C-alpha cells in the first residue's frame, strides 16, 4: 500500500483542523481547495550513475591484449524511493566470448584414490587442449587434502605418521596432512602434469575426509592460489564423505573455524587447532569469493554432494569412474552447465525494504517469482535482462541516510551497486515564511501550509496567548452543562473554543457543533447500512429520502412492494406496513400473503357443491341450496369433453371420488383457493361397472377342478415312488438271507485233516 506523503503547502486549514490534515491524496487535497501549484507530490526516480555497455568479446584471442570486459550493465544506480512506491530498473547480462577462466583442482590423496593419480596427471594437458575451444586465457592449479592429523581421524603412532600405509613397495605413502597447496594457477600444462605426477597418496583411519578445511583455504587464500577477477572454478575430487563443524570435538579441537587463510610454506597450519568449517560458512565464503564448485565424486557418495547443490552457489556434481578416467568429461560438462545459467542474487536488504525480479531470457518469456532470478541455456554471446524492482518501507521504519545494496550474478565478480535514498522529507521546508501574517499577524512561521507558533502562542493560527488561556475558564466554556464532558469527549478545548476531532481521510467520522456534540456516524443502522442507505446522518438523526421513513430510513412509504400478481395490496388478505405485508389470516404467508399451505385447494373446496347439485350426494337439499346456489352445472357424457374447454387463467380441471366410488370429473373457473368464488363447472360421472358373476364362478370352479386333479396326480406319483423303494429294499433283504456255508461264519466242518510233515520224505 502506497504511503500518503502528498502535502498542500498552501495555508488552507480552518480553525479546528489539525496540521496533519494537509496531507492526503492529490485528488482529495484538490477537492478540499488546495491550489494545484501549491501541491507537493514527490515522485521516485532511478538514475544510472555508471552505465558502461556490455562487451561483445574479450579481444584476447588471436594474440590480442584485450581490454576491460563488461558483462553486466549498469554498474551503479541511484534510486530515490517514495515509501510504498516501487522503483524499477533493468540489468543486462551478456556472456562474453573468450572470457578468462581460472580452475583449481583440489584432490583427495587418501589411499583409496591411488589409482586416480595417473589420470589426474594427464588432466593438465588434456584440459588445456579442451578449454582452448572456450577461452584462450585458461590457468590451472592443484592442491590436495587428507584429514586432521589427530586421533581418531589419523593414527598418531610414530611409524604411522611416517608411513600410514605400512608399505615400502612400489613406494611408501606420504605422511598425512590436512591441506597442502601444491601448484598456483598457471597456464603451463606441463608443470601441472610434472607436479601432480610427483605426488604420493597418504592414509587416514575413518571414512570421511577433511575436504571442507581444504575447500575453505582454497577459497580464502586468494594471493597464494593466484585467483584473478575472472571466472573461478574449483574442482573437488574425492571418493568419500566429509567432516563438518562439530566433528573436530572428537579429536579435542573445539575452536571454531575463523574462515581466514593460514598457509605457511603451502601447508595449512591450523588444521589441528581449529574445527572444520560449517557447510553454511563455506557456502557464504564461496559466494563472496565468486567461486563456482564442481564436485567430481564416486557414485556411492554422490548423494551427499547432491545435497550441497541447494546450499552452495553455482554448484555442479559429476560421477567419477573407478579410476577417474572420465574426469575431463565431468569438468567440461560441468563448466558448460554452470556458465550456461545465470542466477541473480543480492546482498542483505535494509530492514523493511523489498526486492523482486522478473527475467527475460533467450526464450523470450518473462519469469516472475523465483524464476525471475534465473535464466538457463545461455550460449556465448547471448544477452539476457532482469527487471529489478525495489520498494521502500514507511518513513518511520526507513533509515534516512543513503543505503547500499549489491546485485550480482552468482559466480561472477561483476556487480551492480544500488544506492537507496528514501524520500521522507518535504522540500517545502526550505520555503518557510518566518513571522507570517497568516499566523495571527506574525506570531508564528508558515511551514508547509501549517503555522509553527513561537513560544507562548497556541492555536491553529497561533491566535491564543498561552498564559491568558486559563484552563478552568476554557473548560467551563467548552461544556454544554456542568455534567457533560469537555467538548463532549470528541475534541480539545483551545482558547475557550472546542476544536473537534476531524479526519480528512474519513469525513464520515467528523465531529462538529459548538461542543462537538454532533457526529455523522451515530445514526441508526439497518442491515449493516447507516440510515439503511436511504438517507444521510445529520447530527445523530437520519434525514431520509422522500420515499422512505422510520428511525433508520428502513421503511418505504409507498405500497409498490406489497402488490400481488393480480394488482391487489397483499392479495386482499392483509395490510401493507413499512413496505411489508401483514396478513390478517394467520394461515396465509409469503411476500403478498399468497401462500396458504393448510388451505384446501379449489377442487376440494367445490367437491361438496358439485356432488349435491349434480347427483344429490353429500349435503342435504336445504344446505346445498343455501351454500351452492352460485353454481351453474352442465352435465356431459364423457370426461374427454372437459378437455375441449377453452383455457383461461382461472380454469381448473378436477377429479374427485363420490360416496359410491364413482369418479366425478369437472372443470370450473374460480378464484384461487376461494371456496366462495363463482364457478360454472362442466360435470361428468364415471362409475366402475359391476363384477361378471358367471365368469368369476366359472373361473373359480375350473380352478378348483384343475387344482384337485393336480393334487391327485402328485399324490399318485409320490405313492408310486414310495412303493418302488420299499419293494427294492425287500428284494435286497431276500438276497442277504441266502448264506453260503463257506462264507457263513457260524458253520464248522465235522472233518479234521492232519498232514504228516514227514510223509513226503518216506
């Protein structure tokens, strides 16, 4: 919301108005009589202080010496900010052809990386050759790390400190170290290969390494490393995880990392006295030093370093093969990925300020929100732009002095300096009129349309002498009676007169009157609206429009809202009061008393008269003659005749059942739900014919005979089945009575046969 700082510098305030009432929107001040030429309406602006155009190419290729390269435009912007009103400017970025590159290779020299050293040795010449396609000014450096030389990270036994691998062939391992800077940035690939080839691996005890210590030193030791103000790449190669802040306590190292350079003789000297740096500390250091990181790690630890991508600025992760033979491919692909993306960032904003970005990338589409800071897929020579908008807070929270904010692309050294100057004072103060005649004949100075009274004078126009304004006298003059409050509690008593509370921005909340007793917001409300929206509030009472009345103008004076569909007021069943119908009969309801849920319908109301007049059913002749004399009946022979009756608004077609069960059809024209209305019905009677006795008797008799025959047949079938089952069982029992002597268990033979076992021998 834009803060109102428009000021009328004309002395147009009236007695009782506060000095702040000269501040309002421009339209409101003009309506209240402020001359347009005396209206101070300051506007913000954006001024380009330094605005060198972006460079198309560096000029170093083909032997050129090159000059100043500009990839970011503008360089310095001054913003004059009106509180709440954003100011915007455009930032252009062009990826310059043949831009210099510095690359520092930081390698894990623990024992598990021994088979990677030969491939890293060849990296210098190969990478130099590959990078010639990108830039003619490429330099490389080399450093190595193991871990802190204290337990439990590294064994501190004497022989282990000399040769942590316990081997002599083909050569012993190098003594352990935390971080060692081996080669400063150089354009000579042969030197890189020679120095890397002379390195030997070392060893440690635990699985994580001290890479964060080495990463911090490689970033902050700019002079020793040889970093230039160009594209800075740092390749971090390892096959293990990393220690971070707090792990040093395991080895008795409790001092936090100070983030300073501690290289002596190219060796990190504070490895055993300072803890590992935190991930956030390193990320901020890399961001400040404009270093883009490439993690070349093995597959089993790649997920650890992928987690750093959301924390580190301009970071890429590549997966190494078993012996790092693909390290060249990883570096080239990561470099292309990093340099093809631009992400804008800014330094910390002062309290209350807000910044937003909207990008316009090569695809032409704007990117609001989080995408507004980023452009991807940028090739050499492409230009992208970012619209930056900054909004200042209200002056009460804003600093009055000039403030500084830095905007830059991640990983690049160039930056845009933004100077913020909030507009919190009016320029009309320099035009102050001392001893102005408008301020009670020179008893004050006219400053920005208001009187600043000299000492001893008070009042809007300095019209009162402070010593003469007795408080007791003023208080008595500002009361309606002895029991009332001073100025009814809605103002101040100044010089014996009430100065009522007034709100230039909310005129409906004004208090006025000699004692501030009147207000235009104390009237009655109806449905949330003061005076129901049909009048205006004058000193606590509603003054209604001519067509409305009531204490809150809630009652329409006309009867148009009470007219029913037939043009009657409340359908003839009620009275119109305050624009609403009051029904005489409690059974009727609705806006115009048109609904009667408990009333009989037209057909039921005329049923008795139709039956007694047409068929002498129901009512007695005397009662029928008295109640139903208004009906003129026309008997017809068939119900279809009723369908030929001409349709009309009051025509009703009915069907009722008389006392003999006959259906009586009739059509009549009558008032809706009015039993006493005149009617001219057409009537016909449709009685059901009697039953056919002969047919019913024949059907019943035939049904009995058929049912009897069916039952006899069923009985015969069941008995036959039962007899056959019994006969079969009888035959089965007869068969079982024929015993065989052999099979009869009761039979015993009377002959006994004995066989001499010696008979055959003789």
